[in-house]
């Protein structure tokens, strides 16, 4: 008499169990989108516009122009 033990590892396999793999891929995708969004917001916050640049405007193109 020979006793064979059949280990069915297909239930534990990532590619065979679509419920667990789809749940894992959903959470992985959600984490990646949130990380990308928060990283972009963090970078925009630290490289934000700090002030008005001093721009030289010709006197003839001002609201009340001054001509020579």
C-alpha cells in the first residue's frame, strides 16, 4: 500500500486565486495612486510661488502714461 499525499498548492497560488489577487491588485493600485497624489501635492507645496517678481514696465504703457 502506498500512501500518496496530494498537496494542492494551487489554492495558495497568486495566479490561481483570482479573488485574493484582484483584491491585492486593487489595494496596490489604490496605494500607488494615493502615494503619487500626496507626493505631487507635497512637491507643489514646497515649490510654491513665493512672491511677485519686480517687473519693469515702460512708462508709455502704464495706466496713466508719461510721455517725453
